[in-house]
C-alpha cells in the first residue's frame, strides 16, 4: 500500500490530534501513545510531523540527505 504523504500532510491541519495520532499509528509501527510525546516534545505541528516521516520514509535519499532535509523542517528536530 502506497502512502499518499502529500494528502496526509494537507489533512493533518484539519484533524484533531487524536485523529492524527490514530492515522499515523495505522501507517507506522508507532502506537498512539508513542505519537503524542513525539509531537509535544518538539512542539511540532501535525503537518510538520508528517513531513519528518516523509523524509524518513524516502528510500531514495541517504541518511545524510534525510538529516539535512529534516533540519530544514520548522521544529522538525527540536526534540532530538
């Protein structure tokens, strides 16, 4: 199943945090209790959390390219 990351990012702002956590949990190995601290620790928005996950999931990029891309996301790595 391909994940439409762009659609997920667009919808993230409209979803409640709980809906967002449930959606991300379905698409990743994270559970909803893992996702809330992920968002809160870095004060990252739902849309930016999706952008971080998109970068992590991009198999065409090296780890260094992913790290660089993630650092350019607003609050994308503030919790690391």
